[in-house]
RNA sequence: GGGCGCUUAGCUCAGUUGGUAGAGCAUCUGCCUUACAAGCAGGAGGUCAUAGGUUCGAGCCCUAUAGCGCCCACCA
C-alpha cells in the first residue's frame, strides 16, 4: 500500500541505496546497441551551484530516456581536477602562492584538496539521481588519465601536428603562465588615450600618435601609416625619433592601419597586441621584449627597468609631459583581453612553448562540425564562427605545477627534445629518466626535464579517449568511435568541444561524437549570470534538495529549453512540487481500485477509455519526437499537460464506474481498471525520466514486474481510436460548458 | 563592427508542416464532492516589440527597425 503522504527524504535515500546495491545503472557489454554520453567533468574548484545541477540534469534525463528505449547506456562521470583552477583553489585555501609552497608539496596538496571536493560533488550528483555508473568514473589527473594525455601528445607529435617553438604567446602576469586564446575574456576598462608627439629625424616634422599604452615606447620597433592616407603617407621611408626614449625607428606603410582610428599613425611594439605580432613576422622586424614574466619592465630598459607595467605607464606619461611631448590626454573606455581564470589583463611573452597546429586544418575542423548534429541547430554556427576566427595555433604548455607533465626531456647541450616511449607511460620527467643514454643528435649524455605541464583543455579534450580506454588492451574503442552524445553549455563550444574535435580528428580522422547538446545558463536574475565571485547564487543545492526533494529540483531543471538561459525560480519549484504530489495522489486512487484487478487481454473498451488511451498515444508520440530532438523541456511540458487532463477529466469520469459496478456493470468497471492500470504504468515510465524516485516507489508498489522501472522499456501503444478522440474532445467541451453555467 | 538568440496575460514561460491565442503563479468567485485544500470548478486579464510584405488566412514565413542577452573582433 502506498503511504498516505509521500516522504521524499526517506524514499529517495531508500531508492538510491537500492539502485546502488542492485547495480541498476551498471554498464556491461551486451547485445543491445550502445548509447554513449560524453558528459563534462565539472571543474573541481569549490562548491557546486545550482547552475551545474541544471545542465547535468538535462543530460541525465536523456540518458534515462535512451535507457527506456532499450539502449545500453554508457554514461561515465568525470571530474576535472586539472591545472589552474585546482591550483588557485589550493592557493586560496592555504593563503600562499604555489611557488612559496614548493612543487612537490603543492602537488600533494592539490591531490588532497581535489579528492575532498570530489567526494562532495559525487554525493550531490548521486542525490540528484544521476544514473551514471560510478564504477567507471574518472578524474583528469590520475595515473591512467595522465597516461592517456601523454599518449595523445606523443601520437600528435608523431603525426606532426605538435611543435615546440619560441614564439610570442599570451601570458598572464597573475598566474605566471602562458595561456590559450580560448581562455581570454574581454572586459571593459577605463583608461586614457595619450596623444604623443614624435618627430622625423630627416626634417624634424612633428606627427602625433595616440596610444593607451605609452609604457610600450621602449618596445617600439617601427611606425606605420596607411599608404592610402594622403595626410600622412609622405612620412613613409623616413625615420621616427621616439621622445624620452631617444631611439630612432623606421616609418613604413601598411594597409592594415585604419586611417580614421586615433591619428591614423600607429606604433608597432614587440609586443602590444596581435597586429604587432603580425607586422613583426611580416616585415621581419627586430624584437624588443621589455617585460619580465612577472609583469615588470625588464631591468635592461633605462629609467623604467624594474617598475610594474602600470607604474611605468604613469612614470612615462609624466616624463612625456615634462618634455612637452603630450598634446592631449583623453579619457577612454575600451575593451581589453583578460585571463578568464583571474581577470587580469594579459600580455605577450616570448618563450619556448608546445603548440598544436590549428591553422593548417581549419577546413577539416569545419567539416567535422558539419558531420555532427547540433542541438539546438543554431549552436552549430557558434562553432563555425569560432573556428573561422581562430588566429593562433593552440599553445598547450603551462608554466605551472599541477597537471599532466609533458613526457619530454631536452639534451643539455643542443636542446634536442627526447620523448618517452609509449609503453613507459605515464612518466614524470622530473623523477623518471629518459630511456636513451645519449642525445641522438649531439651525443651529449646529460638531459634536462621539461618542467611545464599541459593546459587544462589539452587534457580535458581527451575525455572520449579516457572513456574508450585509449591504448589499453581492454578497451571500448569499437563502441565509442564516435560516441553518441556530448553535452555542455554554450560557453565552452570554443574550448572543450573545439579541442575535442581537433584531437579526435588528429588521432582517428573522424568526429568524436554524433550529437552535441547545448544547454543554457542559470541566471540569478534577468541578465545576471550566477557566479561565485558575485555570490549571487542564493540557493545551495543540498538545502534545496532537503527542502523540495531531488525529484522537484529535477522538475525545475527539466523545464528549461535547450540552449536557452533560465532564471532560477521558486515558482517553478512549487509547480513541480504540486505535480509530484498529484502523481502520488492519483496513484493512491488507482491502487485503491486495483485490489481485485487481474491483467488480461481485453479489447472491449468503453469509448471514454478509448478516448483517453488514444489521447495518451497521441501525446506520447509527440513526447518521443521531442526527446529524439533532445528537447527534454518540451517533452516534459506536453506530458505534464496531458497528465492534468487525465486527472481532472478522465479520472473524474471513470470514478463512478470504478466505485459502483452494480450500477454501471462489471465489464465497464474492468474496462476502466484496465485503462488506468495501463496508463498509470506508461505515465510512470514517461515521468521516470524526470522523477526517478517517486515513480520507482509507485512502480515497485503497484507493478514490480522488473528490478526497477528504470530498466523497463517504453513501448508505444498502437490503437486506432481517432473517432473516439474526436468524440471525447467534444464531450469534454460539453462538460466544460455545463460546469460554466453551473458556476454562474 | 561580425555572428547567433530572445521580445506572447501583472510575473515565469509553452505555442514545430501557417487555420478561432495557452499553462502555472498572482488576482477574483464558489466548493473540506469518499485520491489529492500541496486540491476541485469557474471568472477577469493579450493590437503576440514596431513597421512593411507574402497569403483566402500570419504569434508562426520574408524584409527592415528598436530593445535585451550571449559569443567573437576591436588595445594605434
């Protein structure tokens, strides 16, 4: 017997244990078709907020749907404990910077800290009813995943897609590491636009350059004007004298200079921005690198050496003013590139870095994108946009401590890289020694270990490889090439999706997955993203589960439309609470009338029963169509709508027959019983995608023909009740009119 | 500046081959009717952002405009 009131906290715990003990969500090879999901390993950088719950739950619902359609679900969970986010978390907890703690100790702390948080994450996701097989979960920094990341690196190196080169790279002075273009975030800041007077050496002609970065004056290697610029093109070929710095540089012409921007004259510094790098390469200009790696002016620069960048800016403006070289200073608001992890402005640095070739294979990456089905479809253009606009090869080395080490040593004499053998992986070059005894190039017998580690994305982009146990004897390569589905929010299309496609293409020459499903964000308020720094996530997921139950939180998550942002709303939770409660109550009612029921073949349905069966069949057809398009929210929407109609109209009509067979007839009663028995079963199945707990409780109490409702199979009805549907709909209209007049 | 999305009831949002505008919340009225007051029945509430166009017919298709949001480019 179902309890009078449903106690969610007690029942949810009961079924969690039951599913775990009976391995309901276990992945085992069998003869069923595999449906595999590449779900984002959440970054282990502190607490999970309600935004995580939203997108992960939507994916989870799809896993449940596919399971109910008879697929063998491969759905492993992962944790991304790699790289900077973990390091920053540890630095915050310890109140110290990584270099103050020391490499070895710091790595140990990173492992301990991420383990601690992962346990919390796992508990929360379990409580939400995530139907993953925890036995196959992974973390991005562990011996087995390090091995795969290193093997991936070596494979790319062998195939010639990976190179080590001294090259300008984006540099973060806060995190003291190079970063990738994809890690940039634009920010609007207030600064000044400084109009500085220069002179030509040849004839002392004055001209003005406007700059936001006067501290780069010592790094000027050339001045550019547009050859079409009639006001200034006579300067081309002359020499410019840099004020205060007292250095002379050539004036050249290039059509990339915008005539109407600033004064139309540009100083080219190595390096202030990306155009500088382009010109530096194009015209083979000299290199004047004036910054140190911790954000100061290099000691070699006269007068300004040792100053922080912003101090130098202030100082140089003062000096320019003192010399009468500044025409005017304008207040300016403009956008700068910052590092998304710390929010600090990025600079450019020149050092040896590992890069993965992007620029030579853009067309292939576009082609891969075309082979993938995007949900919603318009997200495909976000991907194309990014690939078409990428301007750099992918820099994957980071001058940090915690992460996947490069399996590389260098010859002390000639710098030749020595790579580890694939069969020796994982290796830590700081501890392990190369297998060769001397440099194959120069014969030197001493080596230096690579101290850099790989970028977070370089390792998280191998999640399909981790899932398929790439390079292992016992692997899933046969069933996971490609995987069925990747899910994530739109913000990481340019990183996680793109880099995974890059790697999959280089390793296997094919797409990593057939489908990509993009979820929206959760907004704290309209137009305001939830973010930890703002502290605007008012609701702790654990508290919400306690207050509302996991099923109800799942309802909220399930109402979101694909790719569309959602505002957190207690109203929606209330609506879910009512729906769950109604499912419980109607099940109690149906149970009451099934005590003497025996399921057998029966086709002599009353026409009202045919009406509701037909209506259900119609609804479920649409329901399945939505789910096939990954539109979880729309599926829930029509299911819910049907369900209220079932309760408010059909149950009210069938009541009398169920209560009073002496008046309405036994066969008529059986027809009603058969109908509610059949429909409740099917409704529970459909609802189990969204409410795995309460549906299991009712299923086990009323049907228990299977170990779990979650391992049953949805089999659509196949009636032809079109006539009855029409008649029934008319009948409902008449009833509704009667009620109306009764109420007047 | 480029790409994409959104704009429907006071609020949150559905509305998928073009065919009489929907739900929940809030509000008002009447009901403790033997599953459910966390409920039931009913009322009120909308120039579907704006302007054109296609069509017998447009919330839906096309064009333009505005506002909002996301991604990218823009450091002279």
